[in-house]
């Protein structure tokens, strides 16, 4: 069903609450049937034809269905009928955040973050991470009390274990009180997330998704913006799975659920260390502050394709001091819009530059605004004129490649550990000088940094409308080519970079002949390289090389257990084989302990003398899963980061 207006979460919850119990069992089947009902719009109202004698009419206020009473059905059971619920369940959810926002402000930022143009791959946006330092809850039975020592504190795994297991026991420091209403809202988000985890995706129908959306609405109304955003992503993931959307990823849903439970667990505890409170609460929207005159130099342009249905482009620019900023053009659309967006005019003043032109020239901006994270605004007061650009081998751009690799790795992985909305523009990017060594299995390219470290260059986005894959295949057949690379590290694979843009390294000569209009670099998502641009005889037959390992096999085993719970629910883990011994053989003693606790919590179901379940709210099971999930995430990132520096 298409053409439905957005609906608020309270309106959906109100119609679901009105259903009698006997009809609630049929609601998921009704939603499936409703997908074929035709939709029409006239006189500011949307009409859905159920059959020849039954229609559902949606009354809009500001283009949104805001209350359950705004959905009216003509059947005899109305208003307590399945028709209203089924129609509203298929409509997009309106979060209410953009009612007072400037046009395009929120959608552009959200799309960039969830697509990975200035963050980790999605997740959500993806790429979510616990913002409380990686704390894992522990309660003596399902937590980390009495845990074995996993590794030396000086090793990456030792640090990860300490992060995952000790943070909950850390105390001291000034505290800021979380209001009782915020604690109550956080507890509601925790319980909603726990219900989804216990049921798994196979058992999370409309009732559980609506309960989650209700908790998200309550959390947002009480200022729990970060937890609410994670809850929204979880609900969207469940909906994407139900509709068999190709962009659904179980791994991303697992990360989003971990983020929701981590943040809500910390917030419902009440008192928090002062330095953590603001981070866990989050912000509703970014503030854009006035900026003094900016002299900007174009760096590169990156296509944006978000799973939220937005697409476009993001251009990175650098000021005189070497700080990175982003200029965006994001709107509803798919990869085809992203492929075209590079040629749209930059919405800054009246300079008349397209994004692809800006990346190879410069701009002087006055009266501009920008968020604290470095996104440039496009208000009416902005004045901009075109200016000369700078080559990558000239200041201030050259300074980006002069930062030592170990400092770049620390900066990028620290940025990936932050909430997506808090990352400074470009903080997760790497600037590498590499020599190509040949093609790897698939479409990757093996390379070696100037420090002698092996690295795998991979495709940043595999949509066929974008040029990434074709360009990487061509570069893989040109061993010995010396390049400057702008890329983003893959936090799940050792020494792996998603290549975004390339340029000739100093002293590389004519190894790669780029058109003069490209100003010495090629944006791999937009500019298509050709065999004729490489020196005659330089191309070789691609020989598959061995890429760096994707991660620790034992940690991947733990990750599969976590994802299996999200997919199949608590019952699946209760029947799972005990595999703690494999983790202990890999010297992941804490991981083995947490997996054993997870399995024990899944099987622990208290019953009364008649065999009926009693008093089990899945609290212990949820805590055990969260402890294992936070440990796995921290340990994996520590190992991946260490692989760069070894």
C-alpha cells in the first residue's frame, strides 16, 4: 500500500488498545491483507477502500494523522475494528521532530548518519555503539560479578574486558539527577526492548512493535532522544523484515537493539556520572551557530544512500586550519538520486557551484551557520562566492596525510565508538598513502601503506548506479600504482578501508592520467576511471590475493549467538548447544563466561506448582544478553584497531 500519510505513534497505539483481545490475535494477518487495499486522496482526506461497502478515512492535521479519532471506519464494528489498525500500521511513523525544523535540516543529517557518509555503515544508521563507555550490566547471577580474569589489562582484549565488565562497578564523581519521569520513560524503553529480544524477530508482530513505538514517543517527550532514536531504528528494522525489504540486515538490528538496551539501562538507574548524562540523553536536533568568514577548500564528494529512504551527496571541505566540514544535498530517493546529486548546485549562497565542482575548487563563505559537529547550514543570511581550490599535495589539504597512521587510527575508531550524531565531520576518515599490490578476492584491492602496513581497499557502496565497484576492479589490475586515499575504516574487518576518493601520490609521475578538470583526484562514487588513463602496459591480469582476515573466529561465534537470539528469541538460545569451551580455548574466558550466563538465563523459567510460568519478566535474560553484546562489540573493535597498529 502506498500513498498513506504519516501517523503518530500514539494514534497507532490508541487504535490498537481499542481492539478486544480476540481481535488482537488477528491483527498481523489483517495488516498483510491491508497491503492490497487501494488508497485515494481528495479534499485533504485519505480514503482506503477495504471492500465495496467499507472504507477507512484518514483526517490529516498538517499532513499527519495525529490521533486515533482521525482514523474513521464505516464498518459496523468501528471504532473497535481491525481495519483502522491495519491501515495505520502500514503508514510511515511520524516522530514529530521536524515540525519546527528548517526544511531539510533533519532529513539531511539523519540520512548522512545512517548511510555512513559521515559515520559507520548502517546503521543507522548504523553503526551504533554504547555511549556509556561500554558498560555491561551485572547482577551476580546474569551479570559479571565473580567473573574470571580474561586477559592482561595491557592487551586489547584485556582493555575490552575491563570496559565491558567493570564500568558497571565504577563509582565516584559528580552525579546529575535524572528526573523520575525520565527514569520511568527509560524503564518503558528497556521493557519494550526486552520484549522484542525475548520474542525475536519471528515473534515481534504489530503488538510488540506498537508497544516499542509508544515507549519511543514517551521517551522522546521526556528528552531521551538518543534512546528514542535507537528504538525508532529497531522498530523500522522489524517493519523492514516484515515487508521483506532487501535492505534489512540482522546485524544492524542487533546493534540497534544493543544500543537501545544499553542507553535505557543506564538512564533508568537514575544518578549518572556528570560527564555521561548529556551523552546518554542526546539532543532533539542540532543547533546551528553563526560562523565567522570561512575560506574553504574542496576535498571530495561522497554519494549518500540511506536505508531510511533518503539519498543525495555529501561534500567534504577543509578550512585554512585544516578542520573538515560537510555540505549536503539529501532528499527522498534511492541510489539513482545519489548518482545524480553530485551535479546539483550547492545550497550555500549564490556561488552557483555544483558539489562535484566544489570538491575541485574552493569557496569563501560569510554569514554562514554550522552545527557543532561541522555540518554547514544553508540559511538566508549565507553569502558565498567561488574561490580557487587546492591540490591534495598542497596546504591545507596536505596536512591531512601528514598525520601519523597510529593517531589517525585512534581518532577514527574513537569516532566510531561515539553516537553517530556526536561525531565531528570527517573524524572517522583515514588519509592514507598507499601502493597497490593487486586485486583481492571479490572487488577489493590489496595495498600497502607508506609505513609498510597491509591494507584492503573495498567498495564503499555496491549499488550498480554508483562507480565504486568498476573503479576498484580497474585499480586492482594496476599493481605498483602509488595513490593518496581518502577512506573510512571498516570496524568489523582487520585493516580494511572503504575507499571514497583517490589521488596521485607525490612523485608518482604519470602512472595515472586524470583529466585536468578533475584537479588531481577522482571521487570513486562519481568519477569513472578508464583503462586508457593508466600507463600503457601497466595493467596486468588480475590475480586474486588473500585479503586480511575479517575478525577473530571465536568472537564471530559469540556474535552468531547474539544475532540468533535477536532472530529467534529466547527459546532458540535455551535450546542452543554449549560452546563456551571453544571460547575458552581461544583465551576469551570472559566471553565464555558471559555466553554461559546467557544460556542459563534463557533456560531459567520459574513455574508454579501447576507448571505455569510465574514472575519472569525477562529481566535477567535481557541483562545477560546485553552484557555479552557489549563485550563482543568492545572486544571486536579492540582487536580490529590493534590489527592496524601491529
